[in-house]
């Protein structure tokens, strides 16, 4: 049985402001938070997913550029707004649209979370400092947008 690795990335900001600009078209008018992801190649899917994330959460939202998957299709959905959100990346046999409702039941292999605090002091107190000893020897992977996972 193969072990599943899970990575969680948390971005903490104080008083963040983001604006969304894009020409992304929703899949259905009544489902304004869902976007078509048509690519079959995971690198292209990640680019389309990244565009959807920035459309809905703001053009400065950090995004991953590589899925890290050798098989299957990468999918993603998010919860929240531009100030506080979680993006869940999952693997499946078939690709789904960004924010497809069925993805909420999928197991994520990467989670990116952003939480905005009222002040820099409040944000600093929320950080769980690690001296790096716990990550020594673990492999590192470039996720894009200046993000590195261990």
C-alpha cells in the first residue's frame, strides 16, 4: 500500500487587500464560483486552475504551478474569500472543473490556506515557529510563487 503525502501551506497576512481581474467565464451563471478547466495535461490544468484561483481570490493570490503528480488528473476547489480562504488540490482519474461540487468529498493532497488578521501583532502571535529541525532531511519541492514544500 502506497503512503499518501499531504502538504499544508498557510499564508498569514495582516490587513490584506486583493482585487480580482480576469475574463474567466463561469461554467453556469448560477454557479459563479465554478470555472471550466479543459486541459488534459496536468501542467496546463495547473495553469488554468491558477487563473481561476486568481480570478476568484485576487491577482496577488499565491498559486502552485506544478501538481507533483505522475498519474491521474489534478483538480481543485476553494472555500472562503480573498481575505480568508483554503484551496484544496486533489488527484482523480478524470479532470473536473475548478470548484466542482463533487470535489468537496475528495481527499486533498495539498492544501493552501490564507488567514488575515486585524493587526500584525495578532498575526505574529498566531505563527507556530519551528527552528527547522523537524524538516531536516525531508525532500523539498518547488510549488511556484516562491513557495517550497517539504
